[in-house]
């Protein structure tokens, strides 16, 4: 069995980041990816001649990727063309109820004032100030920290640093914290939706998730050629540094010798040795035994009841009319609490759900779309039960009817091209990302302790490390990249100490 420096299982953003960090410091790295392309959840689908982003659609925290490329002796701008979006998203409650959030904070304050009154505008200003202070407190002390713990956070923050954290009421739900700033239920819905960015309910997630508001205010970008270009750029940089990426290469088992991870066994029986193994997959795939009994107990069990949300999505090429779409659009339901009761308590598709529409041919000012068919990704939240429930037409079609009917009631009429549409259910997501039930964000962030329960880079087995959106610091492209950075840091520290 030949041995290399590190083997990465999975070419998602976390795995690619870890590989780049290690290779830039002279370690030989090999990535095993069972898919034919990099990206993991950062994926695209082909519909005829059209390619549609079918995973993450929002690029934030650009500086995370700029740092990564710079540390590897490269420039992000040489690999990707990014365009800042002046309108972060368009939010809709009905044909006459519409609110845009802008990258320019003062513009958003003015828009909120026009939409909900001066008190709401003042509430938003205070909310943004608190979100900024909270982010600045947690960025170094939690997000970039190796192993999260309550006392570790307290120690790193110090008494003075804890003030922004305590003012955010971390033991209260995001929904209740938002009630302090906003009396208008529509605004609580808008900012409560930040919890769903982590696959969680705003009624159960902690108030600290308000820091996402600051992240968005720091910039949202579109990527020329589609979001999947981020994965392609990371793969290109990794290969330039000497990383070997093997596509169509499935790992069946992580090998343990002498109590230490020593390599992997592929589906065809080939064995690859390594000083360190990074698993860039959902942690549930590890604890379910998918990578062998020897590593099943490397982290605490990932229980199905702790899963984050899944989704029902439609990738479409369609004709649209009657509504001025932006790149990112959110059409809210009226009873927000019932949406999450349906999903989390009843385990069913929501009777009335919030709908996200990404119009991928709409540029920063809408000028890139000149009419005619356009590419859309539509999404509603769904329960992560795809491993025990098969979604069929009897469930999907009524949900689709409700979705398209709600959009039409808000003024948006969509006529899909029948041969250019693809529906993806939680069952499909479970097949793409095994052992998850279709959960797209790892464990849900429900309760103040949930963020501390996410697995960290190091596991109980020396030589085995984790990266990806299901590990610390959490879901989303910048967080997945940060997890890869933390895994690489841990490996370099541990190899140095051997």
C-alpha cells in the first residue's frame, strides 16, 4: 500500500480548501471524489443546453476565498469573475407588498422606512449595529476557532468581548430576538429566514444567527458562469499545487491501523495509505458506518431528529411574466409558524411554504436578461426524511400546484418548458449525500448549545479529520471553506508534533 501525505475523501468546498492549504505547505495530497466533477453540494445540472446552479446560489464573505488563494500564491480574480449585487434580495408577501434589501445599508433603511414606517427603519439600524458587533466578537473567537466550547468561547472573548454576545440574547430564539427590533411580522419573517440558511427554524434557532445580516451587508456576489465555477476554480488551484484529484473514485472504507487512520480502501478494492485522512462528507455518513465500523465511533452519533432541513427544488427553463424578478427572490407564506410545524412536527411538505426563486439570467441590474426563456431554481423547505420516505407524484404535484399558484397570486406567472425541468426531492438528496435523509446543512442549529455540538476538525481517532458544511463552523460556502482551513491547520499541527 503506497502512502501519501493526506487523502481527502470528497471534493466539496471544505475538502478542496483543506487540500489547497496542505499542498501549499508542501504536503502531498490526493482527493478521491465519487462524482465526475468537483463541488459536492455546490453542484449544477444540465437541462438541454442550459446549465443551472442547483446548490448554493449566494456568494458572501469573499475575503475568505481571497485569503485562501493569496496564501497559495494566487489571486482569486485570476480564476473567477465576481459581480457585486446592489440588491441582495427581493422579498414579497403579495402583489402590493414588496421590499428590496440593498447592499447599501442606508438604502435598505430608507426602503424599510417606506415599507413599514420610521420605527421599523430605526429598528433595522439597531439590528444591523448589533449584528455587526456580534460578528466581530465571534469571527475570531468562534468561527475560526478549532474546537468550539462554551468555556473556550468565554475565555477567548473576555468579559468585555462578551457584551455583544449577551446583548444578542443567545439563549433566546431568533424569532423572539427579532421581536425586540421589529413589530411588523413581515420583517420578523424576512430576518428570521436567516435561520433557514443553516437549515433551521427561526422559532428554535438562537438569536446569535442575526450575525448573518452583517455578512450580507458586507457584500453578495454573482459568479460569471455560475456558482459551480467556484468549485472549478478551487480544483484548478489545487491541481496547480500538485494535488491529484481522482474523479469517479469512491471510498468504501477508512482504514485504521494501531488506533490511527492510515488510509482508505476504494470501491474496487485498491488501498491508499496516508499520514492523515480528511473526510469531506456529512458527519452522519461516518457515524452510520458507511466508511467502516472502525471509524463509526470517531464522533458522537448524528441522530435523525437533529437533522437540518431538506428541500424540494425545481430546476427550470421557463417563460416568466408579470413580476420584475431580481437575481434572488423570496415569496413568503402568511403563516410562518405553520410552515415549520408542518415540516418539523408533522414531517410533511408545508401546506403553505416560503418559496425561494433564483433567476440565474438576471444580472446586477437586470440588464443581462432581455426576455425569453430563463433559468430558474425554485426551492421550498422540506423535512429531511428522504431515507425513510419516498416522495412520489401524489405528494409532489399538489405541492407544485400550491407553489405555482402562490407565485401567480404575487404576480409571477411561470410557464416551464416541459422538456427542461428537473424536480429534486429529499429522497434524491439522500441518494446524492448518503445517510443524511436529504438534510442539506448537517445538524440543525436548534437551541443555544447546538453550535457547540457540531463536530470539529479533529475526531477521536488520530489521523482522521473532518471538513464540510456539517462540521464546525457550519453550513454555507465560506463556513465550509473555513472548516477545510481548520482541518488543514489541525493536520499540520499534529504532524509537526509526531
